C-alpha cells in the first residue's frame, strides 16, 4: 500500500483546503447576480421577484401592504 513518508503539517493541509474554498465561493458569487429592478430601481437577485415592489418581468406578482415598515406583510 502507498503510505506517505511524513505527516502532512496543519499549515499545508489548510493551504490545500483554502484554495478549494475560494474557488467554491467564486462559483457561488457568479451564480448570485444583483440587478436593478426595472420598476423601482432597487437592487434584487436576478430572476427573482423584487421584495420592494413585488414585480417580476413587468407584471405585479405580489402585493405588499406596508412599504415603510421593516416587517412588511406580503400577500401572495
């Protein structure tokens, strides 16, 4: 059987896994794009309903009752 000659140090192990983590994070950030909503011009996730105005692709999908409060009630 193949056995390593020396024990891999903790620093080397962390170096190897850190590059893997940064690549994963870059891939995740490319998937989550922020775009401006065409109705209210706030930033929202691409291909999602705008949480501020409730529009998706030019049609209103959600009606938002309280726009001024933090805990807005959303009706579907």
